[in-house]
């Protein structure tokens, strides 16, 4: 009986437009996009700008992955999982989520500069869109150049067949971005190799002991996995890995 009265009360509240204290209907703005014939050239330009914005939003995940610290972090975490030999533990959702939050933490100073120097002045109509793009790209360029090796920059300058710039600020983004990605891959694999070493020693020790005991049919991974987990827990491995990852960004 009580459940029936609760159901009736809920229906009455919804019919009234919400909770009893908010009986007035809440206005919701409507958004509509229509396709029709343009009457003036300005309407065509506005439509093209809207199309460019929508295309840019679709590419945001790629920018997040390739132009930030996400690449290095997620590769190191994946190699760590393989070194432990735990297969799908932690699952991919956990590793990607941790990589995303660490990326937000590492990139927070860069995002703050972009917001202060480009977004807020543009929204206040103090600068034009072109100036906002130039100011917004500068902090991101500085971050990427700090992580990029000179060797990788020289490679893409040579491949682009362009003259050597006077300083790093003169480098175009089409050279900075691929150089940054290659440097991040190299750094991530170097960190992953160092993570593999202690666990590799445990695997070799366990395999040697099993062979000396004549237990050829017993997989060494089954025996070494608990010892690797014990070592990782005793040294507080997640603390050390996260600390090393965050501090590796200059």
C-alpha cells in the first residue's frame, strides 16, 4: 500500500513539472541546425566555420592522445602490466582512466596558461580568433619542445627540406608535433625497459630453480607471478611509477 502511494506521489510530482517546491516548468533552450540555400556570402562563410568547428571537435580525442603527456603515461602503464604478467589486471578501463587523470594533472599548468592568455581574452572580445589561436598554441608548443629531443627535431627538419631555424620558436607545428610524438615513444619504451628488469630477474631465477628441480612441465610464470606481485607491493610500486612518470615531464 505504501509503495502504491509513493508511485502516485511521484506521478503527481512529474505532472506538476518537478518537485513540489519547483512547480514552475524549467525552460530548456532549443538548438537546431538547418540546411538550406544561402542568401549572402556571409552565410556561406558562417556555415563553413561551423563545419570546421564540428570537425575540430571530432579530432579532440586525437589531440588529447598525441599532443599531451597521455602517450607516454599509457604506454608505460601498459608495459608495467605486461612486466608483471597479470594479463588484463588492471583492466584497460582502469589504466586509461588513470592515464587520463595523470594527463590532466601534468597538463594543468599548460591549460591554465592557454585559458588566461587566449580563451578569456577572446571571449571578452579583446583579441581576434587568429590571435587567440597563436597565443593558445604557444604554451602547448613550449611544453612539447621541452620533451622533444634535438635529434628528432633535426630529423623532421631534414625531411621537410626546410632551412634550419634560428631558434625553436621559429619551428612550425608540422615539425614540432611529429618530433614530440617520436620522442615520447622513445622515452616511454626506455622507462618500460627499466620496469621490466627486476621482474625479468625474478622470472629467470624461478625458471632456473624449476629446471634444477626437474620440474620441466610446470610453467615458471605460475610460480613467479606471486613473487613479482609481492615485490611490487613491498616497494610501493604504484607510488614509484606514478612519481617517476609525473617527474619525467620537465
